[in-house]
C-alpha cells in the first residue's frame, strides 16, 4: 500500500505542475506583445524606440545647419546606424532625445548624393562624392578640355568631324582608361563632398593633395620664362590658367598666375590621325675650288625646301604622347634641293705663314626626312619638374638611318642594350644604345635609344651627314625614336645641355 500511495502522489504532483505551467502560459499570451526597434551605432546597441520614423523626423528637424550648408531638404542618420525590428513583452523604450543625443555626438549624419568610384588595373583607386552628378560630368568635360581643343572635342562627341578636309586632325577612341561607376547613396557629411565642378576638376588635374601657390607677374615675364623659373612645362601654366590660350599670350604686370604641377588623377586617352603639309629644310653643302682664293664664297646652287603631305597616327594620354608615331601616308609634293656654296681653297701666304680660311659646313639634321619632334627641350613632363636634355625625334620608323650632325670624333659608344626598351629601364643610364661625338670648341652631340648595330667606334673621325647608326627603342623608352642632345662639355661628365634647335637657326 505504501508503494501504491507514492505513485499516486507523484502523479498528482505532475498534474498540479502541468496545470500551473499551462495557466502561466495563457497568462503570458494574454499580455501585449510590442513591436520595437533596437538602435545600433557602430555595432553597439544604444537603445530602443517604438517609432523609427519619429527618430528620422527628429534628426531631420534638428540638423538645419547641414541643410543650409549643403542646400538640401533632408538629413538622414549615419551610415553605420542600424535599426533592427523586433518584438518583446514589457520592453522599455528609450527617450527619442536621448537616442538623438548619442547619435549627434558623432556628427556623422548623411545626405543623399552620388558616390563615384574610380578603378584601375589593380582595383579601386579613389572615391568622389557629389550632391549633383552634373558636377562630376562638368568636371570631366573641363578635364578633357585641358588637353583637347574645345572645337575638336565638340566635333567628336557630336559626330561632326569633317573627314573630307585635306588637312587637319581626326580624333578616334576618346575615353578614360579607368573604369568609373556612379550610384545614388547616403553620403556622410564628414566625408569630402564636391559641390562645384571647378573645385573638383582642379583636384583631378593637380592631385588631391594639391596646394595652391600664386605668382605675381613682373615686367619682362612670359609664360615660358615663368615656367622655366618654377621648373614647369609651359603647358602646365596654360592648364592651370585657362584665360591664356598659348605660350605667346601677353601677360599684364600684377596678374596672379597659379603655379601647379599637373599630376592627373585620371587618364584620358585618344588617338589622333593628323594630316599636314610640311616643309623640310634643305642642307647646305660646301664645294671647294682650289683655283679660288680662300676668301671666295659663292652660292652655285640655290636651296629649295622640300614639301610633303604626311598623315601620322599616334595615341595621347592626358596630352602626352603615349605611343610611337606611325606614318600612315606620305606623298612628296616637292623634292628638296640642297644649297651648294662654292668656296675657295687656295692657300695664301702672309709673312711666311700659311693661312687657310674655312667657314665651316654647318649642321645637318640627324634623321631622315618625314620626321616629327615628339618632345621638345626643357621641362616637357607634366607633374614632375624633370628637365628633358634634348629633343625626341620620331616618325621615320624602326631601323631608319641616323646621321652625324656635323664633323667630329666619336668619344663614346654603348651598344649593350636590348633593342626593345621599356619604362623604366636603366640600361645605358636610361639612354640605351648611344653615341657621343665631339665637334670641337667643346661642343658635343649625343644620339640615344639606337639599335645595337652601331656603325662607328670610339676614336673614329666622322663627317657631317655620315651614317652612324639606326633608330630604335632601347633603354628607358616607350616607343621608336631618337633622343638628340647637344651640350657644352662632355654630356657624360658634367656638360651643360642646350636646345638642339639652336644649331639650325
């Protein structure tokens, strides 16, 4: 009987327990279940509200300063604010003002705008924020016009280029090299937001860390002289000061000139097909007549310049040559005729001394005709302040002939570089396969980036116009061309370079 009584007692206890829990459950169900919103800031919960829209409205109402600053109608919570909908029994909610105050401490409210991302080959390059996407579009147009003539650009985008014109430029393949995406999103007011295109294009052209520097024009200043003083390419002065149309633009004393290196943050590429009528100077040849006195000099054949119609094609990026120049068409309109001057060679005697007058033979161009000078002497490179100690001559093609510019003696030859250069490439100290010639009176010329099949040796005497090598692409080079330099003093040992164009004036 005792065992039977225990069993009955256990069963009754279980029944009582079940009745209790059943009753308790019904009691809980009868209580109200509330929908609330947990508020998280940077991953940490800062409270809960029953009406999320009321929080949005409070933020919008309180941030009139942001509205006035950016001329917007609405202000939104920070991007790292997360609102999670949930349900709870008797959950206390926070005071809206308390929640707002915690958010307001971050000063990281957002406004609606556009996020522009720029990607290069290695991934995301940078992000730009604007409130109006037309600000970005206008900045891109202004960026392009820093490197391309406005009329040519408009003709291109409107498909209005006149290909029937006999001479001129035809542009193709205009586009940015980087991938650019744009989307509408909430932008933090703590981030940089561009509100006008002028400010944005300035950063795109001169770099995001650009610091303004001004120069006041003084008497005698020119765009080229100011560029030289500040180690700039003259084109950089024109880009930074768009009111000047060319290096020959007149400056007014007292004008403020913006001084800045052009270090573009994006890359605008385009292909140019250029057809032009070009004249080529004749050479001056000297013929000696030993029957005439040394003072005799007479032009016996008048020189005639050559004229050709040439079509060239090349690619530029941000206004700088990015490929070799390719000759697509070459028509000789008039052959050049060299000018021949007959000079006396007869020796005369004075006080027992032999006297011989030789006025020299002048300088000849170091490449074949149909050339183009693709890079001038001076501060040619945008953004670097790096001086180019010569001129680059292209267009005559891989393996075309290179000539000695005047009589002289070869003082240096290097032919140990591959014929295919690159940038950067230190072979031959960057000059690749090269020749240096001394012309007397401490004047030297250097011929660089040649093919390694050089035809002269150190100590050899060469004559004006003698074939010495072939145009190539060796050393620090991005395309087939000749780097031609002239210096007072040995160019490899402290010589002072000057513009080779001066030899032909």
